[in-house]
């Protein structure tokens, strides 16, 4: 005999003006359900979660919860009023003697329970809400983006914890690997309709594509029928009047049916245009190191990044990923070692805190008031990679309604803010994308599109992410921050890193030696990316002739001189109206710039060849 559901929603309707957010929803949740809740940003996923939790009342319909069943909802913006620490908040409501539940969850999720909520970041506050929910162990857990602000180790712990729990849960997440590992059913919120498939997230994309194909076929048949009836209305008017009226009413009904269909929302119009090509060498770092308060954040580390690479930085929160990223982009100077940035870099930075967005500004002002794009907030045009676009049309490319254009940024959801920041940044030409946690809050379709954009991007990408699936899809080289300031280079993405690390661990055994030599970082097979700086003071055979050694020593000064000349020429060519007032000077300067850029590229190629031969 089938067991009754623990929660039932019947004929739920909810709308905030315009198309209904939820229209006639019927839903039941069983005790053993492990459900992925998916849908486009703004489709109503979080609202549906709050209706299930009883925190939002629908316009009509009923919610029935089996007596004695406890439902837990992960707060997105928890209220810490009256709590002096995050731990006090997490423990609240637990029976006496069960504080250990908080300790277990806090350790797994790396939460500092003694932290004052006023001093805690948004990510730490959300982790406290997650710890509180897990410690309470309700019969039904409602988890809205629980992996945001967690590093991979904490995500793995949470994944194992949820896999072993006997509770039912409904899960919203952008982390596809997390969803695939945990879910056995899928709820899809799409244009006011909630569909259910009793298969996990792994089967979602095939299911979604089939539904869309069937919709297109039905729409095509309806359009053909309307066209046929409309032709009759024009050509068959001489038939009997009574029959005519029936056919006319049928035509009106068919047109009303078509008008009542809600069009499928397209994918965001993400596109990125590489600016002028950078030099072949993007970053050359040799024995760079950084300490904070006497503690090593980065021990001596060397890497060479070439144009076109997709470099991923992974590791636990606090391991030094952001520090290394800032050094590689020139935003932070190392305490020791040398770092040289390539010529002609045009970076664009996507920061995880969305600090480039003013919450009080409107979407219109955010795009048209950007001084870096050369426009003011009073304009209605935005320069998109050198081409003027009307701001509303550009916002529609990123799935924003015209009604949102004059609304404040603070009214947007997390996913919508991420899309707006992408719209702002991708309007600029670049040849270096710096992406710090770009996947947070993005829906699956936008993530897929962002991956396709990066695949076709001709520039270089620096990526910090805890999304294992996204790392596998994008990264060509991974730098793992493995604790105690150690950074190690691996070829490929997350899975490649895990496989190489496991193989290295299996083959390596600790050996006692009389004298411990400094470790030598080795090339892990990525062409153009090396971490092979040898200990200073050791003699080595270079395999270069005397003339080649002198050439190698002199090339850095030559490249620096060429870079300075290129910068002066670019500054001169940027003079307003130069082409109109002095065409001959403009032509000579352009030719000189091209000549020096070619010379710099040749010098870099020569330096790379000689440096690699010297290290063999």
C-alpha cells in the first residue's frame, strides 16, 4: 500500500501582474523524495520553495502538511537579532544536549561559530543558516543554493551528508555535479507551469529539449490551422451565413489559443569580443611569494601563462586563491620573486561580490552611466564592443524586461544581478577575462552559454570557481592551492587534477634523506605553462652557446623597451582628430606601432625558446 505524501499543494495560483508565476500547480512530496528544482532565473523557483515552506501565501489553492512532519527552510537572509555569535543562532531551537549536531555541521561546512554576526560576511551568514537547518534535521529540507560561498571540500562534505540522510529534500543549485549526485526526481518551473519527472537532474536536459521540440511542433500545427481557416474566411464568405458564423467563431477561438500561449524565453544573448591581441606571453612569474603576518600565503611559485590559456585556481576558502590571482593580474605585488605581464593586456574582471554594481542605481544607469564605456547615465545608448546599442534592446539580450530598465539593481535576484554584471562587462573589448566565482546564482542555460562563449574566446581566461562541472568544461590548466602556501600546477580541469593527484599519491612514498632539498616544481604537460624554477645558487648546464646566453640575458631589457615604445605610440594615436588633422603622422605612427608589435612578438618567441632550452 502506497504511503501518503508528507506535503501536498493543490491548484496553486500566484501572480504579481503580467503572466502568472504559478498557474494551477498540483504537487505532492513523499518521505523519500530527493528533488532537483530547476528553471530559469526569475521563473519562480525560490517563490515555490517559500510556498512549500509556508512562508508565502498563494493567491488561491491549498497547502496540506501531514501532522507531525517538520519542514526546514534555509534562510537566504537570516535574522540574527538577539544572537551574539553565529553559533548561538545555529543552536537556537535544538533540544538540550544536542549541540553536537551544530559542531558536526559547522566543522564540515567550515563555519567559525564564534564569529559576531555583525562582522560576518554574507556567505558566512548563509552558512550559519545552513548549519542550523542541518542540525535541526527536519523531515523535509528546502535548500536554496546551499553550495554558494562553499569551497569544494565543504561541498563534498555536504554532498555526502545529504546522500546519507533519511530526510526528503528539495534542492535548488547551479552546481550540476552536486545535482546529478543527489537527486532522483526533477521539478521544472517554466512559464507558470511546474512539470515533474521521476528521474534525477542527469536526465533533465534531454527531457527539456523534448518538451520544447513537442511545443514547436504543436505551435507549427496550430499556425497552419489558423492560416487555413483565415483563407476560408476570405474566400468562402459566399457559403451559408449560419455555417460562416461557426467557422468565424472557430477562427477566433484558435487565434485566442495562440495569443494565450506564453512564449518560451530565449537564452541570454551572451557574446564576448576579444580586443586587440595581447602578446604571446601573458604572465611570467618566477619564484613569487607572499606572506601575511609572518605566515606564508604563497611559497615560491613559478608559472608562465600563454595567450589563449584557461587557467583555473582551486582550493579551500582562505588558501590564497585571490592573493595569487591578484599577483598574476598585477593588482598585488609579491613580497619576493619577479613577475612580468605581457604586452597589450585589456583585462575585464568579474568579481564574486558584484561590487561593480551600485544597488541604488537603475539597470539603465548601470549600463549607460559607465564612464569606462564612454557614455553617461543621461544617454539611451550603450557601446557594445564598439557598436552603439539602445540600452533596452541590449538588456533584452540578457533576458530583462523593458519594465525592469528603470528599476533599481537592489530589486534583482542573485541570478539577475549576475546577468547584469555580465552585460556590463562583456560590452567591453578585452583579451583577458578574470572570472571570480562567475557561476554563482546563474541558471543552467546561462551557464551552458557562458561556457560556449569562453570556448570561442580568443583571449586568456583566469578562473576561480568551486563548480567542478564548470571547471571540467572550461579549464585547460589548474593551479591547486594545497595548503601551507603550496601551489601546484596540473594539466586540465578538476577531474584531471583529481586523477593526477591520486596517481602521484599512489606512486610517491616518503623517503628519509640526510639533507632535505628544496622542492622543484615540475611541468605538468601543458604546453607553454611551466613551474620549473630551480633553487637559486645551483649550477646547471643550459645547453646554450655563449652568444645565446648573452642574447637571453639581454632580451628582457629589449622587450621592456619595445613595450614602452608601444605604449607611447598608442597614446599618440589616441589623440582626438589626429587622423583628420595630421594624416601623415597618423600613418607613420600606425606603421611604427605595427613594426614594434611584431618585434615584441618575435622577441617574446625568442625568449621563450631560449628559456626553455636553458631549463632542459
